[in-house]
């Protein structure tokens, strides 16, 4: 998410969102034909070009396909699908380089209430791209918000579907403007007694509304997040994971250095052994076997074997 949030905080929000979306179905979006979410994936895809593109949200689904989930509030369908095509190419290239196989990609575009109809295809002859549109203007955000608000005020736990819906409420059709609805949703999330769920929902709202949220307000929310106890625990957990990872990397590096040193030492010994053998061969007609062994460092048995080999290699007397 842009707007000044540190990479460290991004890691924490990514970790929180991963916990939120893992094993969730996509029925809340009206998507009944897709597998459940298996994991949240990084959404930045470096290219051979100097720029770097960032998709909104990328998931690994349980059928091992990749879901590219985008949020839009405009009707620039051609421009947007060209953008998705670029994302898809980068995703395909990234995972092909890692796995040497092509993963299927699904593209879902969540349109805010500003968009009432959507085009789902880009047809460029032999190049064809399709997407699945979710029109949030068809959802009654006020009714959904009110129902969830009652449950929160009554101390009732939210279902996974209600949690996902609450994240998307600011993008649905409501009587409030979008920024007001973002603020109402985040304030309601703060009132939830389950602190991990608080963080999950707020991180989800920040992600879903990233293109639309007021930047100064977003920064205030991020500062509040940093004071959250769960956030601090996640920071400690992430620090521990990084420390363990660094320790593992250092151990692997040390083992690699030891292997290189051992291989180098072995190579030196083999070279010295070959030199000793050559010297021994040249001395076989001059010195006795035990003297050659003493001078070259070879064993008496090794020098004796060399002598036998050289005798066998001598051509027969005519």
C-alpha cells in the first residue's frame, strides 16, 4: 500500500491479511466456481523493464491456480484489461522461472458502486483475456453494515462471510460518500472485541480501498494499527522469524564455505598426490622402493603398485 507505510508494517499487514483470507471461500463475491483460498501471495512483480508493477491482491487457490483480484471504480475497461494482461504475463514469468510450469490464472475485478455495467473480455485476435466482474453497486451496503453493526454492539462474533462483507462495505452502494463509509467501517472494526479480527478487517479495508482512501486518514489508521497489541505481537513474531531465517542463512553459508574449503583441500591433496606419483615414476629406475616412498610421501605399497604398473606397460622383448 502506498502512502508512506514502512516495509516492516507492510509485512505485518500482509501477515494479518494472510490469516484472514486463508481457507476462505469466494462465495461472498458471488464467485461459486472457484476453489477456496490457500494463501495470499506477494503482489509485486519486477519486470525486465526498469519499472515495477503491483497488483491489488494475489491469491494462491487450493487447486494451485492463481487469483488476481483487482478493485476498480472506473469504466476504462480496455486500459484496465491491458494492465491485467501485463500483470498476468509477469505472474506467469515469475512462477515459470521458479517452478518451470505454467499456473492457471483467474482474474476477478471488483467494481465499486460507481460502475453499473462491466466488460469482461479483451479480444486481440490470437491474444484473448477474460475476467469475472463483481458489481458492488448491486449490494445494499447500508443494510449489510447495519446488520453487522448490531452483532458487534451485541458482542456476537462475526462469521467469515460477514467479515469479508464488512471489508467491502465502503465500496458498495450506500447513502454515505465513500470516505465516510471507510471511516465508519474502520471505527466499527475497532469496536470488535476480537483484537486479531480487528487488525484483519482494518488491514483488509486499507487494501480494498487503497485507490480511494484519503491519504492523511490512512496514515492516522496506520499509526493506530501500530499501537494495536496484536500488531506488536506480530512484529515480535516477524522479528523472530527473520532472526531464525538469518540464522539459517548464516548456517547454510558457513556450511557452504566449509564445503568449498574441504573441496579445495581435497583438490590440493589430489594435485600433490599426482605430482608425487610422477616423481616416483621417474625415480623407479634410480632408487629403491622404500627410498622413493620416503622422498615422495607415498606409501611403500603405493610405490610398489606403481612399479608393477610400469612393468606391465613395458612392451615385450622381441
